[in-house]
C-alpha cells in the first residue's frame, strides 16, 4: 500500500479516536468550550496569558468547567467558593498532583511537590517535621533569616547608589536562606558556583512560563521529536541536581548520625534507619531541588516585583518608611515581633502578593478517586486547575482588584485585616510547605531594605511599566534598574 495512503488512514483513525474519547466523557464532565480533535482547546487559549483565557471561559461556563489541553480533559475551578470547596472541604479527594510533563521528566514522580499517594505523604510529612525541627515557624530560624538581610544590605551598599538591576542580588538572599537550612552553609554573593546556580534557577523560572513550554506541556511528544528551549530547561535542571549531589556526597563523608546539621543530614539518617523505597539518594536530590525551586525563585521574584511596585507608588513607600522609623528606628535590625506593631507594612506585603498573582493558576491538582463534584462526575486522576487569580482578584473581597492598594488589608481604624481570600500559597493539603519561611523572609528583607535605603527610579514613577512580561506558569516582572540611596 502507498505510504501516503497509510499515513492518511492513520491520521483519520487518530482523529476518529480523538473525537470518540473527547465526546464519550463530555456528558459526565462539567461543560466547556468544544474541543478540536487531538489539539483540544489550545487554539482558544492564549498561551502567553492562560489565566486570562480561563477567566473568559468562566464568564460563559460558570465556576466549574472543562477544557481540553491536547486530548486530555482538565477541570477548571474558578472563584473562591469552588476553589475552597475542592482544596479545603474535599482536601483529600483533590490532593493529587496533576501532570506537568516537562517537570515529570525532571522529577520522575519523586520529591515533595510532584510526587503522589503514599510517596507524597511520606515525603511531605518528613520534610515538614525536619523543617520545623530546624526552626521553620519558630524563633530559632529567625536568627538565620536575620543574618541574610544584613548581608543583603551590605551588598546593596556596594552599589554606591549607582543604577543596578536587582535581579541577582535579590535572588542570592533567599537562596542563601535555603542553603543554610539544606547545606548548613551560606555562600558569598560573588561565589562563582553560587552565581552559576542562581543563573540556572532564574533562567528555568522564565523558561517554565514561556509559550513554547506551555505548548510542550500540552503536547509532550514535541519534546521527544523537536528541538527547542525545553532542552535548555532540562540541562539547567541536570546542573542543579548535579550541584546538589556533590553536596550530598560531602555530607555522606562527614555525617554524624547523633548530630544532624541540616536537611540533607536528616534525610541520610532516615535512609539508614528506614527501608522505605521513598528514601533514596535520587529522591533526596529531587526533594532538595524542590526546596530550591519553591524557596528561591518564588521569593526572589516577589521581592523584585515588590521593589518595582514601591518605585511605582512612592506614596506607599514613604508611608512604610515612616512606620519603620517610628517602630524600629535606625539602630537595630527588624525582627518578626515588629510585624504586629506595623500594620501598614504587613498590609503592603500582603497586597504585593495579592496584586502580582505569582502563580496565576496554581500547580495542577488531580482527583485521587472518582468523585461527584457539584453534580458533575470527575474521573480519578483528572487534572484540576484551581484559579488563584480568581480568588486574589475577587471584586467583592478586594474592591478595584487590579489597583495596587494596601487598604485591601486594613480596616477603618488602620489595623491589619486578614482575608480568607489571601491564597498566594494555595490552600488545603497541598499548600506550600515553606509558607511560614516565605512570609518571614518577605517581611524581614523588605523592611531591612526600606530601613536602610531610599529607592530611586531612573524614570518617572508614572512611566514605569509594572505589567508582567511573562504570565504563564509564574508571573515574571519586567527588567528594571534603580538606585539604592543610603539613608
């Protein structure tokens, strides 16, 4: 038979199979836009801003709808009520981790973030316990975190008030906090190996949100047969894993089971004590890589966006600095106890996180069993997208949500006001392991910077563009320069 005829027949069969699979499940799943064969709804989605596309779909199909990213259905939950009902009220049923093919290639189902079932529960339980033992959420970790803002301030002084891009400096600070917990060691900001690691982490954060990788995650076969930036992403990930493995080998040589120094030591001791298949050298490397990815780039990107917003809104900056002067002064470092006396600063940090919407549609979840949700049937292992944008930018909870306004978190008396809609760290059983550490870092780093420097923009505040240049997996702020003027 002619090869062309075979190819045409093969494509026709594939189209028919795709149509059958999509249509056979649509009667049970929530409604949604009609998918095309094989490619699903990808042509109806802006891969440069998936979150906005999902918001438009919700206006037509309601708070629970189905989109096809390729041939597989994904159920989208939009709005506070739907997200809370799934992640909190039905936390166990929605506690699975959905598939992200490029990250599945890197993590192989191991680690803290992208593992599932018993493996995930074991790793999360161990990680939470170990981090708490080293002081996460306690006073002891604050001493470690406080050391880094002092180092950051000294590094910023070295800029001599000259224009600079703060990307790498702000990346080094949270990375060193993670390093002190994982490696029991911090690095000099000029250390070449450290800077190379930072470069790889920063590059991958941007690549992960690129349109090409959004497409590859929906059509994984592209990564196997076509060249593209996914190869760079995988090479950078391999570099990070090799960096971590070298540190693990150093720890193995000097391990004292009676006196663990850090996260790696605790994991190695666990490996010796337990016969769990979950605790292997490979899973250790992936777990540490997860802590780096979750604890470095997210915090550094938030810090970078924070400075951009403070430059854009000098009236907010001035009010924060007045509060810092009144509560802390110039002769001691900030501490977490200060936060309760600084409602405006607390509100500013919360508003920054709400406004920038760092993870617009969260990491994907998956249902752990067949489930009936709001009269719809969702089969086991179906990917679930929970729109954090729809919660953080809810108009009823936050009037004028697209406006940066610390008043969203202040009551009429100027006291800090909590909100159940504040979910930048997600919610439920899969919420961020390092939330307490991230909150501490953001408060101490930003307060220390504003205590010691006046922020000076190179252009008029009204001319600053604060629109995210990438709004895929993560919202990435545009590059900018500023001057840190000592006060």
